[in-house]
C-alpha cells in the first residue's frame, strides 16, 4: 500500500479497534507507504487534547480499543508516516450516502421535537459533517500539515443552542426549556429497567466535550457545513 485511510471501527467488540488495526499497521512498510490517515475518536481526549485514562478504565469496547490503539501507534515503525484524526460528533448522510449515527438520531427524533424542545441538558460539544472529514482526509494525503494529531470539529455549541437550532429548522418554536439532571436520568433508567454503562455515567458527569479543534477551513478548504442549519439542509 502507498497510502492508507483507516476509518474502520467495531462498535460492539474489541479486536477490530485494536488487534486487527495493530496487525495491519505492523504490515505497512514505511519505505513504501507514504502516509497513513488514521481515524480515532475525540471521545478518548480531555480538553487539553490528551487522552484521559477513564477511556480505558470506564470506556465501552469501542472507546477502550481506540484508546489502547492510540497508545500503541508511537511504538510502530510506520509511526512517522501516521496522521491521527479525532472526529467529534459526526453528522451527515443523504439519499445516496449512509447516515451517521448522530444524523439518524436527529431524523428519528424529528417527530418528537414538539416535546423534546422543552427539555435540555447542561452540555456542550463540537460537530462536523462527514463531507468535511472526507475533504480533510484527502487533503492530508497529499500535504504535510504542521502536526500529527488533529481534533476535528466546528465551533463548540451548547446542547440547548443545538436543540433550539434544530427546532427552528423544522418549524418548532422554543419558548422555554427545563434542564435535565444526572439524578433524573439515573432515576428514569432505573424505572425503565435500563442499565447505564459506566462510560455513559462518565459522559453525563463530564458534560462539556470541548477541545482545541480544527475544521475544513483550518486547512484552507471550503466547507459551507459549519452551522447546524447548513448541516441539516444536507440530510
């Protein structure tokens, strides 16, 4: 292989995110393979863009595998040729492209916006469109950026603001919102018989997933997908 874009992920298991990826990377010849663009996830990082140990101790199979793989990469002979990307919340999809998990969620919950618009959580995050991820990956294949690791996301937004913009796009007016606490979430989970994963609880307690992020425009690329409205128009 001369170039590799590695964005495969296994949601329910461990091997696909660590063992198989590690095996593939060990087979790459640095003299032949000029560039590896490896997709990790921003979920394993803290606000300083460094990995947090909770990703290994509390993470799901997916989170733990991505954390451990990131720790292994510097040990590999191909490491000098690797650029690691940490996407934030990925949106995107249309009639000819599969929808991301997040986009599917928005489309599924659309009919419930009349009710959801009245609740919110104290949280904030970044999002990025899959098309911008593709633009950036293609750009990095043929250019040498000043850095080996990039968190990818547009400007951070609060959960309340995001919900208001989604509701506005679909014609739902938001006049007031009730904040939902972690205690209430735990109570509802207990009532409905659902068990929260330790990683779910960690994320609910952390609430603000803000990083030093880059987007398509950071690399001098045209986007047009940096706002909630622009993204929703493409779904």
